[in-house]
């Protein structure tokens, strides 16, 4: 670990453009559950097929809307953690830092990161299921929701369709501009920090491959080994809230 940390610190020190590619694990220490962790992940207790697909929404919109209201409430009550904050210090050090997240929370933004690219949408931007128009958050029912609550979704002010969360479910395309920006950044970075993702969901999971193919270093931070064993990959085992600040301290004394 010490050698890998030293090598990762050197790569970071020499980088001009750094991409931070984050997944659910970066928000775990803020109290937001991941998806696939076996004991604590959302999908250990909830069937994603019943809650996180367009088919599920068509079948039971109130169950799905209630589920996302509850998750939004969890996020609103959470605070950015040491890893989110460390990324802001990294950007403040004068390097070009592009934050690409799979997460639908706003913890990067609340820590102070700017221009965050959301590949899987956001809990904060509902849209119409029928006409796809974005709906302002203040037009959306703000009621506090319990886990398992069933809440009828509000209606679109244009077409009276049901509002749905502005997130990307399986089988749906990623937002075009976000995906283009992510590919562009992955192809032009010197280092990608891939933090807290299991790397199984496509096409997001292909971004580290793109960065490696373009000659960048990819530094993974995760309590479990997610390395693909490519020559320019490095694996830092541990929680993001500990490992990332330690890495930045070593690389940049920040
Ligand atoms: C820590 C930590 C700590 C814990 N510190 N780390 C075959 C090939 C290519 C594609 C496909 C394919 N078969 C099917 C597909 C398509 C599909 C896909 O990829 N499926 C695979 C699962 C097989 N992809 C799609 O459908 C995507 N769209 C698409 O491809 O469009 C084109 C198309 C159209 C039509 C048909 C087919 C294709 C869309 C994907 C949308 C993903 N949506 C979700 C839900 C979002 C809304 C919501 O939150 O409810 O996005 S699924 C879920 O997974 C969520 C996440 O963003 C995403 C990734 O999860 P993530 O972040 O990696 O979390 P976990 O839980 O998996 O991992 C957490 C990690 O953190 C773990 O490693 C922990 O160890 C670690 N950790 N504590 C650091 N303290
Ligand atoms: Zn509408």
C-alpha cells in the first residue's frame, strides 16, 4: 500500500488535468447507502426491478415516487464528507479537475465542486414521464417521506402527465451532453481518480478504460480491489474519506 500510495502521489503531482469519476461509495461515509454492498446496499433490502425502472413506474408510480422522495430526504439530511471536500481542495490547487459522477445526490456540489457532470441524472431535477419536460423542484411536493411510503406523483403543468425522478434507469440513455463531456474528459486527462464504484454499469464503467487507452493513469479508491490489472492502474484499498485526503496530503501537501 505504501508503494502504491507513493506512486499514485507522484502521478497526481505531475498531472495537469485530473478526472474524478465517482460512484455511490464516495457518499457512503455521508450515510447514503450504496447499491450493491452486500449488507448495507439499497439492493440488499429492495428489489430494483420494482422501484428503479420505467416499467415499475408505469405499474406503480406512487410507490416509485415515494421511494425517491425518501431517498431525496436522506440526501438532504446528509452532509458532504472528507472525500467530497478533498476534491474541492484539489481543484483549488490550480489543476484542471473535472468531476464526473454516477451519483444522483448533490454532495459534490454542496462541498463546492463546480460543473459536476451527472451521468445518471439527479434527485433534484424531476421531469415529466409523458412529455419529458423538466419540472421545477419548488413545484414538486416537498412532503417528508418514510421508507416504503406511497406518494402519488405531482402532475406536469404542461400536459398533466405524471412527474418522475430525473434519474437514468436501466435501458434508458444517459443525458447526451453529460456523456459527451465525460468521454472528452476521460480521453484528455492525465490521471483519473475512480472512487467508490463497482464498475459494473455501462456505459459509465467504460470511462476508466477510455482513460487508460488514452495513456492516463487510473487510480482506484475502494475498500475492495476493483483493479483490472492494467499497467497504468493503481489500487488504493480503503474508505474514500480516509484514503483521498491522505493521497492529496502526500501528493500536494493540501
Ligand atoms: C466505497 C466505500 C467507501 C463502499 N469509500 N468506496 C452489457 C453491456 C453493456 C451494457 C449493458 C449490458 N447489459 C445491459 C446493459 C445496459 C445497462 C448495464 O450496464 N447493465 C449492467 C448492470 C449489465 N446500462 C444501462 O441500461 C444504461 N443505459 C444504457 O446503456 O443506454 C443504452 C441502452 C439503451 C437501451 C437498452 C440498452 C442500452 C443506464 C444505466 C443506468 C444506471 N442507473 C442506476 C440507478 C440510478 C437511479 C437511482 O439511484 O435510483 O445508477 S443503477 C445504479 O448503479 C446507479 C449507479 O449510479 C450505478 C453504479 O453503481 P455504483 O455507483 O458503482 O455503486 P455500487 O453500489 O455498485 O458500488 C459501490 C462501490 O463503492 C463498491 O465497489 C464498494 O466497495 C465501494 N465503497 N464504501 C470508497 N467508504
Ligand atoms: Zn408533461
